[in-house]
């Protein structure tokens, strides 16, 4: 992974509450959970290489 950079966006208030509860329940930081979610989303939408 590369260097960490600040990134801000707007998120639904209820999703933030859910995420904070998950962070407490799992003993992980919000940043760790968000990075995992981003990686999962990118993997989900990654297109397989085209076959020739």
C-alpha cells in the first residue's frame, strides 16, 4: 500500500453510527474498516483481463 493521504467525503449519519459501533465491537479503527471496505469494493468491480 502507498502513503496515507487525508480524504474527506459526506456519509449518511446512520452509516457513520453503524461504522463506529462496528469499530468498537471489532477493536479496529474507522480508518482500517474504511480501507477494507474500499479494497472489497474495488475487487468487486475489477474487470477480469480480456482474453485474446
